[in-house]
């Protein structure tokens, strides 16, 4: 169950579906995904989906996990 929200967040970032991202990031956090894990995932994705998508996702992750 822990990995499903992680995969959903990955798919949403890839598609640039940022409106849905906060809810799914909250779900990922509630299922045990750490701030470090989400940061690593977004960084890895950046090289494949582009840095603009990654920076948008980082901003949302900061709101969800806090600075």
C-alpha cells in the first residue's frame, strides 16, 4: 500500500497534473513516504520529465512536508 501513492505522485508529475498533486502527496505522506524520499523521487524525475515540472512538484512537496 505504501508504494501506490508514490507511483501516483510520479505519474501526476510526469503528466504535469499539479492540481491533483497536493491530495496525492498528502496520501503519500500519510502512508509513510518521507520528505527525503519524495525529494529524491522528484530529483530523479527531473532528468526525464524536465526541471519545470520538477520545480512545480518541489513547491507542492514543500507545502505538504514543510520546509
